[in-house]
């Protein structure tokens, strides 16, 4: 009878307690401690490690957290962007970038986009649509993992070469006709992107779209985002591609300066 009573009193709030546990796990990640292991989280939350592992596995599937394969530790993931609008509002790079994106859209007449990198994909976090009736836009939180995407090229160009090569070889970043020779040619293309300062996708992922992107750096010299211009293919000649690239680089440098990056 006592056992039954205990089951009755705990059954009703069970769902709520699971949610509380998940929230407690997420709250363990702080600015001071952004990367944590299962044991550390279990100690803070007061749950068994097996319970923490199950919670983290679910959160990882939804990209709410990300696991480092080398250390097997966790950090918050960009999947939070899909469910937490306030997170976007508090991203310094998004707030700082907005007026420069607006200027980029106005000067080029095309859609200006801000994307960030989640380790394997480029994620759209801000967008100023073109005023043209025919334009290219994407939903907030759209993800791109195609190697020929302009923003993906930018992020991979500033990854460690071995990391970029691993992403291509594993298929985490999709490269058409993925062979040793195409990967080698693509890695050489990334070197050119670093030197030129911007990447171009001239109808390579879609015959109807052109994309040009440039890296945004923070005070540490780390690429934290990229500025992208998206336009209909028919409206951009190869001669105009360079002008879009220059405009993108200019906007990205202005944003980088505001984030504390060195002018060099």
C-alpha cells in the first residue's frame, strides 16, 4: 500500500521533473564553464551519470548540445537558435552586423545574410531581403552543408586544413563527386578563398542562384560569422561577381572592426 501511494504521488509530476532536469543540465553550461563532461554535470545536477548521458544524447540529436569527439565533453549547440529567438537578439555579432548588412543590401540591391558556423554547417541568423521583386531569401535558421555554398567555403577555408579534409572525406560536408582528386582540388580552392578574401558560388549549388561570402573576425582573429550576398543568377554577370565580392569584403571588415578585430 505504501509503495502504491508513493507511485501515485510521483507519477503525476514525472513529466515536469524530466523537463526540470533538462533545464538544470543546460544551466550547467556557463561563460566560465562552457565545456563539461558527464561526470561534472552529474555532480552539479545531482543525477546519476546514466541519466545525464540519456539527456545529453537527446539534446545532441536536436543539436541543443554538441559533443567533442576527442574529449567526449559537451558544449551548447546552435540548435538553440531554432527554438530561442532571444538568443539571436543577444548574439553580439548579429546585433553589430545589422546596420552593415542593411547597407550591403542597399548598395548591392541584393539580399544580405549573416551566417555562423556550427562545426559542420553554415546557419543563417540574420537577413536583409532585396527590394527587387525577384530575389533570393531563406528562412531564419536555414542550414547549409554543401561544400560549394559560398558561406561553407568561407568557414572551411578558415578551419584547420586537417579538420576541413576530414569533414569532406567523412561526407559531413557534401562535395559532389567526392573523390580523392575532387577533395584535393577543393582544398586548393579554399586556399584561393583565403587569399582572395571572399568565396563565390556562381550557380554551382543551384542554377538559379549566385552567392558571395566574406569572413567576419572577432578580437581574437577567429572567424565567427560571414557576410553573404545572395542574388538571382540571371542578374549577376561574371564581371559583376567581383564587385559583389568587394562589397561583401567591405561589409565584413566593417563588422570585424566593430567586434575588435585588428585592421591587419
